[in-house]
C-alpha cells in the first residue's frame, strides 16, 4: 500500500520536525528529551500507518 500525496506530505513534515529537534539536541541548543532516534522513527512510522489506514485516498 503506497501513501497518497497528502499522507506523504504529513509524514515528511513530521520527519522534518523530528530531524530539526534532533539537530538542535546534537548542537546542544535545546536538550529537552532523552529518547533515541529509533524511538522517534517508530513513532513517526506508527503515525504514518495510522494516517494511511484512516485516509480514504490511500484506501483506493
């Protein structure tokens, strides 16, 4: 099952936000969490799969 353009955009935006947050953590600018990168990846993939399951365009 391939995601539609809308779901791909949402997942891409979430990946961008998570990536920027990890960059800020690596640069010691904003260190507010203690999670690993793979935990954030599983969260993003889970959100994407839930979104694809509820999206009528992806169900076609």
